[in-house]
C-alpha cells in the first residue's frame, strides 16, 4: 500500500502501529504546540537535533505540511496523544474536535524510517514486522534546554546480532534525518536505561544470546520536553503510531 492509502485507512478508523509499513518512505513523529511557545520549541529541536531532527514546521492553525505530502494532520495519523499541563491525559483516533487555531505542527524524523534499510542490508531485526516495534526508554542524559523545554533524552533499543552491530551503525549513519547512528551500544545502565520499564510498555525489550542492545536517540524526547515545559495543552502522535509521509527516505 502507498502512504496515501495507509493514511486513508487511518482516517477511516484503522488504528495500528506503523512499524514495517511503507518501506522506503519517511515516517515522522508529530507534535502540535501553541504558537506562543513554537519558536522556543523549534529552538529546542535544533539544539537536540539527533533526537529531534526537524523535518518540517507548519503554519499557525494549518493542519498541513505540503513539503512532506498531501494530508490532513488532524486525521491521517493512526493515533494521537493529548497533553494537559505537561501530562498525557488521553489517546484519540483523530484530533478534529480538539484542534485549535493557534496550534503549530512540527514533524520530526523517526527511526522506523531506516529499519527497512537495515533489513535490506542483511541486519537481522526481530522488531521489524507489522504489529511489532522497537522499545523506547528514558535515560539520565539531559537535553539541551530552550525556553521552558528541557527534560532527558529518550532512546529506542533494538537487539542486534553482535556480528552485525557495525553494519547497523554504518547503515543508520546515512540517515541523519532519522536520528543517524546509535548513541550507545551495550550496557543499558551506563545511560540510565532500565529494561524493566519501557515507555508505554511498547516494543521488544529482550536481548537474546549472541545479540547486543543498540540504542538510538528517539523522537519521544520531544514528549519529555513538553512535560518539562508543563504546557497547558499540546498534542503528539501516540508512540509507535507515526505520520507516514510521501517523502522518500534518503537511501531511495
């Protein structure tokens, strides 16, 4: 299915994780914040560009990002997360009823984009399948603050066959708009990761014999920034439920 076909399916009410969907196309984390803090939020993204590579910024009140595709950002993601006072309060299949004229959309690169290239290069990736995803974890690594936005870095983790770790690094290095190469390899405790506490209970957290845990910076970092800012209102995608854009990935 094409990106447009998947978005039409999501608009019709289908809710599913986007891992392994539309290989070769860019998937994006999404955030919608009030215009009053949009410039500070963009500064935060640029200061933390490995975790939050900015793909596109929208206009006030406009649910479109024409440089990434033809879609309605209020309906074309499979699932959204609503924030009040910096805390997640609800999940919604669309945000038409809560859309505000002062919201500004931000699209941030996502590591799901490079997974198809890892598989194509021969990396054995157990988390790359429909309905299955990598896991995400909080770390103790502080972000570079901007205005009210701060918090700590979030990472995604994939268990990679130890003999293929260097190949995984080489492949993902070619995707700077999707977090690029890993930020840590090996001992999770060294960056404050606790495998017993994946974010939202999402994804595979096990490491089998002969595998090494490999960690990439993750776009969920922007959620920690929204929480640290205690914004009265904001919206993001639900983790694992990305915007599938019409933009081809860098390797295409």
